[in-house]
C-alpha cells in the first residue's frame, strides 16, 4: 500500500531554515509528481509546492505558491524514494502541519492528488 512518511519538522526561530523529508513506498515514486501541502492552525489546506516526475516531459520542473516562492526549494531523490522541501527565511506565518502528497500522474498540477502522509508539524516562534 502507498505510504508517505514525513519528517524534519520542529520549532524554529523566525529567519531560520529547515528541511522536510518524505519517504515514499508502495508505488513507483519516480513516475509520479509530488506535492507539499500545509495547514496552518485554524485554517484550511494550502498547496505549497510541487515537482514533476522523472517520466514527464518536464522532469524536475518545480512549482511554488506565492507564499513561499523565493524561500522554498522542492527536490526529489528517486533513488531513495524521497521528497524534500527546504524552507529558508522562515516566518511565523509558515507555522503549519506540512503534508507530503502523491500526485495521480507524472505532471504536477494536472491530474490531482490522491495519497497523503500524516504530516509533520512546523512551528516558527521566537
């Protein structure tokens, strides 16, 4: 079965950095686009970033929400079945639970998302 396990969350001071990881299993990781989605306290889900699969014509193409553009870097290691999200210049509004989400297809933002991890909490506080 599909499993997505996030790690790397924690408490960070404003202006700091962290790297989230997501280890995937149960499907052909390199064939699927992957996403990061977050949910801030008391708010709805917000898409953060996505990366195309190895199989799409746009392999490695990355996408970011305006809220993190310039401060985030999404990447993947297909040999390790692992997705990453590097977050820099963190702000208090980045406080949220961050979810790793599998895409139905190889091209991000087109086929929709289907499987979710349980999330890793990130708290930005001084």
